[in-house]
């Protein structure tokens, strides 16, 4: 027997999560200059991080030898002020992925099930299978969540439902009233994890008060991140909002210093930079229109998005992706999501979007 033979079969059978290709890696592989490469693969904010967050990082550097505040007091207070949420309802994570995994760990074990939508975030089935639970994938409706079918998929073995809104990688969106109705019909002993990583990109008219729902639905956990519109992807910080009893059990398995001091300080500062958030949202709105118009000129299909990315149908997406890489443009092939003919493209700066569209036109028209 070997050590590897004792690893559960559910873990050995997992396919590792594939992140977007780094600029440095593509430069090494294809002999390109890093400055000539455009990366539109990982749903990062093309404006970078908030200036207020950057200034805070400089001030925090002097304390780099000390452990961070394991309770995240300053960031929790900032979130509480911003959104009117009591600190005891907050759990902090090393990115929202960390919060998603912690939530799964408190309810999933062999013999239980997790329900999620087809084409939803890859972390949901990964964490479910890693815990020995059974993943239940519900067929999508128009590339988005079919809430009625998800309700029907819930059984006595279901312990958690994962729901991303807006959804990654398809960009689809469930209106607030439909989501609220769904929550009212989920059994109270089933945890609902509402993943709102891209919620700040929604048009104000489409937003809903999910944090207020925590009062009404004790089985609800809302997850948010600072990796997207706030531009702190490399610092890895996110948070969850739930009833205190859920937060308490999550904190029992959370690593003591799971969020570093730089992330805690930068996230608290970024929350106050409303001008940066507004500028990022407007840039994204204009960028989506630029990409839509480019796709229309090329006669391509796309799925309208509420995030900072868009999914476009290009046929042989693997070959198109390779050709784009040759031209120094990194996007995200999503065959791993069961969408081998589609690419997911992050909204970049206007000149980056134009560079991608020009390269795509060159590839498809030759």
C-alpha cells in the first residue's frame, strides 16, 4: 500500500480547477513580451485596485512581521457601517471561495447532496465531491438557473443549494423577486449559499436587498468578494453574511488567520472608495456594449451578461483560443463547464477590448 492509496476516491477523481493563464506564463511559452499581452481571462478589474486601498497597503507594510487580527475587527466594522449588518453576522474568508468551502464543510458529508445549476461556478462541484457528498447538477434554462427545477431536485439528503447571481461563467441573472420566492420555498434545514461575487456590477434598478433576507431566512448565507469590482484579487479577501448561529459554527473550522493583514486593511479602505466603484461599473457597462457591438459585426452569438465578462459562441473554441494566445490575447475557454464552443471574455479597457476584437476578427475571417 502507498499513501496515495488511502486518499478517498472522490478526491483522486477530481479534475483540478484551471485558473486563467498568467501573462508571465504565456510570455515564456510563446516568446512574447509581457507588455504586448492582453489578459481578459480572469474577471479582474482592468482599472486595478482602488487608490484608497493602495495607499492603505503602503501604510500597512510596516506591520508585515505581525500576525493579522484573526477576528478582522476593522474590516467587519467597515462592512457593518456600509451595509447595516451586525458584525456577529459576518465571517471573513481568504476570498469568497474560502467562505463557500467553509459553508459546505459544516453541512456536507458522505451520504448527503449539494444542488447547483449546470454551467455554474466550478468550485461548487469541486468542494462537494471533495467532502464525499453527491453533487446534483440541475440542467440550466437559457444558460442560467432553473429555480423550479432546482427546487424539485431537493430531497431529504440535500444539505446545501449553491446559487450564483449573477452567474459565472454565463453572466445570467435571477431577478430579486424570483430569488426571494425561491428562498421562501426551500426547506429550512437546507443551507442556501447565495454567491454574489459580481453583484456590484448590476444596474441599480436590478439590485435587491439580499442582506435583509438573512433576517427572514435563517438558512441563507450571502457570499461577496473584494476580488472583482474592488480590484483586490491578488489579496484574496471575501465575506459571508448569515445568522449568528451559522457564523459561529463556520468560525469553529475557519483557520485562525485566514485573511492577511494587507487584505483586511485594503478591503476596509476599498469599501469607502465609492467613486472608484462607480467608475469601474461605468467602464464595465461601456465595455460590454463595445464587445456586443463587435460580436454583432462578426455575426456571433453571445449571452447578455450582468457581470464583468461575456460568453461568446465561436465554434471551435479550443482552436480559436490557441490562435488568440499566439496573438498575445488571453481569454478563457470554458469546455470544462460543458461549453466547448464558447469563450468567456473579461471586459477590459477600451483598447484591450478592441485588441481582442481585432484578433478575433482576424482569426475568424481567415
